[in-house]
């Protein structure tokens, strides 16, 4: 028997806001350290994903109820101050 109901996809993960800043930097690891020292931000446990080239391709830090997603720039993709994930 097939269910004809359309499954709803959760477009905003639990605990995230509708708009999440996303920063592409030369070194997300250094940006995490800076954010921790300057803003008392906390890295979300197990959020770091490193690719086979050793680049950080995903990490998340939080400050209060806000999340910021981070990833390393690559040679073919320059650093940018921020994106907004809508």
C-alpha cells in the first residue's frame, strides 16, 4: 500500500533560526578559536567535518541562541565575509 501524503522536509534544523550566518574563511579552525576568545562562542560538538584534503568543510559555533556555520575557503572559492542560509 502506498501513502499518497507528501512528506514534509524540515527546512530549518532543530534549534536553528530561519536565517543562519555562514562564513567562508581561510581557516575556520582559527576563526573558531577567535570566536571562542572574543565572543565566548561555543563550538557545537561533533559539528566539524574535514574532507580528504584536510579542509574544514563544515563546523558550527553558537553564541546565546544564535548559530554560525563555518567552512574553509578553497583556491577556486575565495573567502567571503558571510552568506545567509535561508
